[in-house]
């Protein structure tokens, strides 16, 4: 079993896998590949650059020069923020981010021989290219206008872009919406419970059920020209070694698996004359012949409605319904290298017996089982089997948990598991949902209206690609009538990432990974009484990873999303602080101008006051003799005439003296008033000086606070003043 699981996780190992990923992105200097990263966000592209530098060069020891462009500065900050991260961690996180951004990258470069990448500089300014691409998208077809064409009998409305050129998968011009592409050629007979698989941009359809009759034909849909064609099966001497050429009998409820690049495996299925055990048939696309694989060990009992999952070089088969319509929940593994069957006795509580469920594998280690049905009910439970420890668990689902269903179809895109169709014995399911297999969070991608093939049981779902973008393709189904329609959905970038990540800080996310994700085991109703679910951890990581690498790989998506959210929040806060700082600077400038004007006015008042004081002193000196009684009395003579004359003279003197005194009193009053004004201006000047000092202190504190944080501070583990000092 250990050997089988080791083979199941086969593939390009590190560091070769990293070099292949770096070559695919365009870090090897290949102009043809450099445009791949143009589909990524600026943050992802910068982070990929930093991780690449960290893996190939090491920690950043280049000082931050002044006068760099924003693109170069972003690249430097991304690299410098990684601190002393180990090169192996940087390699794995680089591949992890690429798989989230472009899940199908490995299949596109699997034929390349990966060599160490020596070029440490980006071949082109990738971030500048991204900015141009995003600008085109904003002004172009990112949100194209659509038109809806109603069709008869409640079929799916055809939603198309006005400017779409109908040429293969390029006709899919909208995201997260099902569209009906233009189909040509003789369409296959309507059916459900058929098998479907994609090889070399062709979707192959095999068998199925039509009006209660099993089918045996093999049809192909060219996903570039949307043309159907029937594969003419030959019966001759051409066959696989240790196999026998056969004519495939009509069947339904089987699984069709692509194998070795040019072969199709048809596993199990209901037939009119069922065999006692499962048969594995192989169709060779080169010879167009069917053969039965010769296997060893004890094969499982024949069945249909089971799930068959390809894990490396191993087929994992679970559940289904046998020829007597008895439901199963057994687990079997077929090693495709030794062609040996193994029945596995896993620990824990397995899912209840069921058929028509969906299965997927995550991280080449965890088998996920969702939904399915029994004779009386449908399920929406989620079970996980650790293929390393062979132990079942039932984790806690989050988000918008799908309704119970059976007969649905699923396909994985990176860490996202898309589920389409199904029914609950009453009606078809109209929602297309997606599960993030790392966070176990569900979300709804889109919903169809009416009685359409997408809301039916027994439809098929496959994954293809168009210009580097993933595309989901469905065919057939049954919801009261049989269908042979094809519908296509292009998942957006947001659908293939975390749908509704729980809002936590970066430190909380890392702490949560150290504590692992606790999940409760599956306890069926007959075991729930008196039993307590065992708590175990599910760490969605690579089997051979070291503990630090596990932390990076498990939380790569969450950390990136949290960093992006934190960066946006910090940028918003920084913008607000900059605006407030600008307002304070304007107020400070106005206060300084006003202070200057008041100071000038104060100096002028002081000059006027000095002048008035001098004038007052002169007046007092000039008229001081008029106030002496002796001077006045000496002017008076005894005789009446003299007295009269003297009295008139004295009266004039008195009048002159009175006028002078009155004028002096007015001048003194004015001077006192000006003096009070000067004191008021002096107090106002002191107040403005205190306000100016406070404003300067606030501005200095704001600058210090802004320079004390940063998006990458937590990664570098060094004070954020590093950038300023550099």
C-alpha cells in the first residue's frame, strides 16, 4: 500500500518542479512565455518575482536606491520583505501561487525538460505589461455587454458577447456564466449517466442511458471548432499487451478516465448482462480499439454510480450500486503500474453507502467525497480520506453549504472544486457551487433559471483550457427529459481562489496553522448515540514537506489574500493620513502667514505708541506753567479796570490751558486704547506660536508613525525603518 501511495504522489519533484514553473512564467528569458504573468494581479506578479529571487539568489542584500520606478520599487520591496526565508520554502510557495493563479500550468509544460533557471532578472518588465493588460481589460471586454436569446422548451438561454468571434473556446467571452457555444456536426443521442473525458482539446463521450436503454457509442467534440464526430470503433488484432480486443457492451453509470495521453479507461458501470466483478476497459485512440485490462488481485464487485479518482498512477474507487441495486461504501485501489487490486480497510467512520456522488483529490493526498444518494434520500455531507494514513474524517463545512443532491458532477481547478447539477428526487439543482479544498468554504458561482440541462442529474463535467484560461464544459443530463446540449463556463480569477475567507489577521492565520485545523469525524445516525467524535487535524500539505514548508504551503492562499487585504487597508489609511497631513500643513502655512501679518501690525502699533508718548510728554512740558496758581494770581490787579483786563487775559489763559488739557486727555485715552490693542495682539501672537509648535509636533509624530509599519514588516522580521535607512 505504501508503494501504491508513493506512486500516487508521483510527478516532477523539487527543485525541478520549481524550475519548470519559473520557466513557464517567463523567468528563463523566453519571450513567448513572458506574457503568461500578464494575466496575474500586480501583487501576485511582484510576489512571484520576490520568491524567484529568494529561491535562486537568496535573501535581498541590495540597498534600496533612490529614484527607482514604481515597478522596480515594488519588485525590490517584494524580495526584501521575504527576509531570511529558506530557498526551499520560496520554491514551494512560488509553485503554490502559480497553481492558484494558473491551475493548468503543469499540464502545459509537462513535455518540457526543466533545467535550473540562471537568469535572475525579469526578461521584460512584467508588472508594466500587467498594467497595460489590465488597462485594456478595463476599457475592453472585462465586462462585455451581453444579449440573451430565449430558446424553446425552457432550454438554457444563450448569453453571448456582442463582439465575440465564434471560433472554438474563444467564443466564451464572459466569466462565471454558462453559455451555449455554437455546435456543428451530428449531435450524439441525448443521454445521462455517460462517461466523459478530455484528451488533446477533444471531449470524448462514451455510453450512457437513453430512454431506459444503455448506449455503447463513442463520440468526440472538438473543443476548438465545436464540431461533433463519431469515433468508429475497430475490432482487430491491435490491442494492448496482456489484454484482449473486445467490443464494448452498452453501459451507463461508468467512469471515463484519460490515461497515458492517448488512451481512455472505462471503469465499472451498469450493463444488461453484468459481470461478477469490475472490468476495466481501455480504448486506444491510435488504433480505435477496445481492450480489457488484465488485472491481478481481488477486483471489486461490479457496480455503477461509483466514483473513480486518478491519484498519480493509482485509481481510487469508492461506493456505488451493485447489480442487485445494493448500495456500497467500500474502498478499492487499482495500481496502474502493476495492475493489482487492493481492498482498503480505512480507519474512522466511512461515508454511508451511496451512489451518484462526487469525488476529488487534493494535494495528491486527500480524497474528498461529497453528496450522493441512497434509495430514499440524498446527502450534502463532506468526507475526507487521508490516503497516507488511510483514515476517514468528516470536516466542518463553511460558507454557503450546498443543498443535498445526487447525480451531480465535479471537477477541480487548482484548490477549487466546482460542482454542477444533480437533483434531490424532486427537482434539479440550479446552483453551480465551488469549494475551496484548503479552507473548506463553499460559495455559489452562478445560478441558472428554469428547467435546463444544467439543473439535471447524470450530466458530465470536464475541464479544458482556452488561451491559458480554464474552461468548464458540461454535456447531457436528465431532468424529466434527456439532453444532448453542451454548455461552457469560464471561471473568473476570484472563483478559483478563496470564495469567502474568514477575516483574520496574518498573525492569526499563521497561529491557526500551527494549531492545525480541527475537524470532527463522521458519525452516522446509528453511531451518534454514546459516541464522541474524535478530533484530528487535516493539514493540506505535501507528504514529504518539512514543517516550515507545510506552514507556507497550507496558508499560501490565505496569507496572500490577507496580505492583499492588509495592504489595501494600509494604503487606504495612509491616504487618509496623507490627506490629514496635507490639511495640517495648509493650516500651518496659513497660521504662519497670519502670524507674520500680526507681527508687522504689532510693530506698527508700537511705533505709533512711542510717537504718541513723545507727543504727550512735549505737551506736558509746554503747558506745565499754566497749572501754577502763582502765575495766575500775579496777573490780577486791584483796580476794577485792571482786574477786568487782567481777568480777560486770565480767562484766555484759562481757556487755552483747558483746551490743552482736554486735548491731552483725548490723546492719552487714544494711546491707552492702542496699548490695550497691542496687548491683545501680543496674546494672539503667543497663541498662534503655541498652535504652530503643536502642528509641527503632530506632523513629526505622523511621519514617524508612517515610517514604523509596512506590508512586508512581518515577513522580514526586521524594523520597517530598514527601507528608510537604506
